[in-house]
């Protein structure tokens, strides 16, 4: 006889199975409605990304690579430019240094040559303190041209210096008393001043060139270095005076044969020949190649002796100053 479960037992069994199936389904152990459970041994399936996403990634990578390449190329170009500029600067600096060295060497050579030439020129010059045959030749030439010098003794002393100064004044040269190329040229050319008077015997004094000349019949016979008023203001016996020498035509009106003291207490005058007031031609121990007196005309003591004793400068002799 077959036993049939009761309705209650059947419903209980059915209800008991429901949560189990649901639980398994929710846990992923059982396929859900509409899904097919994979067969045993089948490979698991994975979902591939969309094709559009793959193409974008490749494009980005290629762009980054291109950008990196461009940046690298830029760096290399900048490095090459900097290297080229550094090389160009180094070359320019080297060329500049070589140019400076060449210029320095050239200047040194020119200086050496100039010093050599100057030394050779100095060897040819004659100046105070020299002596010998060349000085004798100088003195004889000065005498020949009429510059006052008493003897050719071969010694370049004060008398020769005075004569050289007179020559340089006549030639319009710098008055240094040294016989260099220009002064030698004046000697060779026979430079000498010309007289202003045309007749008789007279003393002419060129105040601009500071020269005293003895003139006979319109011809200069002697040229003497002289020094006249310096143009400055000075004090004497409580009064102010201007150290000028008057220009014009005068004549010797008074003389003192010996050392004479100035009435204004300005010093001693050797054998003065007065031509206007207190102005006189007189000897002195100081006759520079420029105006230096209080107004009188100074010449060397030797020249003053020659004027008194050899040439003759009596009262009445014309004295012309210009």
C-alpha cells in the first residue's frame, strides 16, 4: 500500500527549498534567472575595453614621444648654439689678445727706435759744458756771423751760451741754448738780424727779440744777447714803478765807468751808458734769454767792456729801441 505524503509535508518541503536556492543565487553559486551556468572546464570570460579607448591611449603615447623628441632636439640645438658661441668668443678673445700683443710689440719697437734716434740726435747736439773741436767750429761760425763771442777756445761756457741764445732769438726759435738740428740749420743758413738805421754808427735794441746790435752804415756788426724790462710792477723807496723799457730814438747822454749803484736801490750796474732818464745799457752778471730787468737793458759784462773799449760808445751815440 503506497503512502502519500500529506499536503502539509509537501508544502513544507517546497518552502524549505526556496531560501536555499535564493541564497545560492545571491552568493553567485547558482545561476540567476536567464543565465546559463558555464560548463565545467570552460575558460572564464573577460570583458575587453571598447576599441575607442585603446586607440586614444596609443595616440597619447605617440604624442608624448613626439614631444619628448622635440624637447631633446631643442636641448641639443641650444647646447650646440652655446658651444658655438663659446668657441666664437674664445676665438675672438684670442684674436684680440694677439692684436694687443702685436700692437704692444709695435709700440715697443717704435719707442726703441725713437729712443735710438733721439740718442743719435743728442750725440750730434752741443750744449753747455761740452768741449772739443766741434765747439771750436761752433764758436768760429758764431763769430763769422757777428754774434758776440770773444774767442773760440773749444769750451761751451757762459759766453758761448749767450751767443747761442742770441742766434736762437734772431731765428725765432725756442731759447734753450742747445745747438740741435734747428739751431744748426740757422747756423748753416747764416741767420742774422737786419739793421733799421741806414747811416752812421748806432746802437739798435730789438725789444721783441731781446737783442742789442751795433750798427755801422746800415750794417749790423755785432749781435749781443740782451734782457730788458719784464713788464711787472715793483716797489722802490715807497713808490710803485712799472718795469718797462721805453721805445724810441735816444742818444747816450751820461755814463759811469765802473760799478754804479742804482739810485732807486735796485742793484748794481756795470759801466752804464744812460740814454733816457734813469734808463741805461749796462753790464750784469745775469742776462737770461727773456725780459728780466727793472727797465734798463742788460748785457754781459764782457759785452759791456767791448762796447766801451773796442767798439766805442761815447756820449751822443744814437740808441734806437723798437
